[in-house]
C-alpha cells in the first residue's frame, strides 16, 4: 500500500471533477454497470472450476477495471473511432474507483466466510462511505493549508513539494486508522486536488511547472515499480511451486476464463449500445488492464490465505498480459495507423531542423564578438543534436580552461539567444497554421520557453 496509495492519488489528479456531471450516464454505464455485470459473469464462470464463490467473485472484481495508461499505450499511433475513443477514455478514468469499492465488498465476503447481506452491506457502507468522507475532509484541509502557505510565502517551494508528496500517505493512514477505506479516501482526495491545480497555476508558475514534472515522474516510477514487484512475486511463486513439485496450473485456466468473460461482456455492451460489430470489437479489446489491477491485488493481501493470494496474483497477471497482447495484435488488422513511427520521426526532425535554422539565421543578422557567436551557435545547434562528440569536448575544454564571460558578455550572449528563440517561436506560429501535428509543435514551443526560462533564471550559474 505504500506504493498503491500514492499511485492512485497521482493518477486521479489528471481527472477533472466536472467530467462526472457532464458524462454521468456514460460513466454509470461503463464504470459502474459494466464493472458489476463483468464481475457477476466472471465470478460465476470461475466458480464452475470448483473455486469458492466468494473467491471467484473477488477475482472477477479484480479483473474488471481498465487502466488509462495501459490503454493509451496500446492505442498509440492508431486511428480509433471517436465514439470508442471517448468511451474508453472516460471508462478508464473512473472505473478504478468503482472497482475499488466492489473489490472492498468482495474482500469482506471472503474474509467473513459467508455472504451476510446485512453485515457485508453495513461493512461496505462504512468502509466506502467513510473513505469518501475522510478523503474529502482531508483534501479540503490540505488544500486550504497549501493555499494559505502559498499566499504568505511565495518562496516555500520545498515545503509545498513535501506537502504534495506526503499528502496521499497522510490521507491513507488517517483513513486506515479510522477503520475506513484508505484507497477510496485517496481517490476522492486526488479528484479534488485536480480542481485546486487548475485554479492555482499562476500563483507560482515555476512551482506549478516543477510539480507537473514531478507528478509525471512519480506516476511513471510508481507504475514501473508495481510491475517490477509483481514480476518478482510471480517468479517467486512459480519457483516455489517447482521446488515443492506443485504443478497445479489452474491459474492459467482462471486467467484465460476471466479475460474471455470480460471480453464477451464488453462486446455485448457494445452491441446493445449500437456500436456495430467492428465498434463493439474495438471497445471490447480496448479495455486494457494494467497497474490499477495490480494495485487492487495488493489491497486484498490480508483478506485471503497465502495459497489463494498466489493463485490470484498469477491469474490477474495473465489477464493483464492477455489484455495487452491480444489487442496489440488484432488492432493491426482492423485499425489504420495514424502515422508510422518512421514518418512521424521524419516530420518531427524536419520541423526541428527548420526551427533551429530560423534561429541561426536571426543570429547571423546581428553583430556579436566571435567567441560569443561561437557559444551561441553551439547552443542553438544543440537543439537539433548536430554538435559532434568532438565539438562537445572542445567546448568542455574551453569552459574548463578559460574564465567565464564577464557581465557585459553574458548579457550580450543572453540577448542573442533570446533573439534566436523569438525567431524560432515565430516560425512555429507560422507553421501551426499549416501543419496538422499540433502536438509536436506545442512540444517544440514548450522546449523553447523552458530554454528561455533557464536563460532568465537569476540563480543560474551556467
């Protein structure tokens, strides 16, 4: 849970709360109804293999939520019909929350040993409802404190970062101490954090930008860490089974059955929603599982026996692998590529070359002392990675051997680079009216603005 809580918290920060109101029907159908129906069908299917009904339903609940990051990676570079793309995106943003609630209820069923409707419903209501209340209250307190701190001290950058990173742990442990769901609490808090970020971008822009970079880094790090840990866990389980001579491969059948059942439920939903045969296939295969499923597996470690947990880990890992591999193969035959990677790479390289060329032209038109011109040209050429290894070591030797520029020379170099960057931005403005690849243009624009920020940093020692 030390990894799961912050991962889910940071994932939710990319979700706007107002989407819940705008797409309520779609969210209820895909993130609630589809999850429940998928759990029921998967649970009864797995129970036919002789698995306890409670455990079968728990595995069914674990296999239903899709993962936004995994879905995007599988669909990257493909032309997906707009309707299916929007539904898949909304589904993956919200169905982890309903999955968490459902897994919590199923885990209580397994733990209690029998399905006492009243007791299970009461425990579920206390755990989920309490988690929602604690998450909202804790988020309001943390948001208010961060806003107050930011307004009385604009230089409290380190304190803000520390608060940002520690918030999911703080909320999770408070909720768990109060015997409610810590995971649901951090989901609610993460959703509220998004609205704070939207309306606090320009109080301290540098801090906000660094926060975005940190958020992206933490999400990627935590996602990868979960897969590494689960990979090691799978290897350990299989190794131990081989050592003791246990060749039970029931988890393979369970994993395949869970995937096929969910695939069938999603396909039927597509048909009922009048997506057509191809559209239904795209929607069914587009429900890719990933780190969210692995995170949910960690939630139930204290509710099942060691043998049951090992079987769940292996079965759910197989579901994740199938949900990634199968669509990656099938989509190659039923979907068109937006642009091949080679073509995209050529286009990006062409735009970068032309952009830097405009910057170099601007520098050629102004007077600069030779040593400053050489430094400026080297920096601009670095934007398109055309400086050779020998060029770098030559510049490194000069920087190490000779004294740095004086204040007047530094200012002249700064003005020359800013002039070149302005020319590059003007080129991008012109191209943006003709090119369709606006995402690449914005990326270049962002690079230039970051370069200007480095130049204008008063604490810069470079």
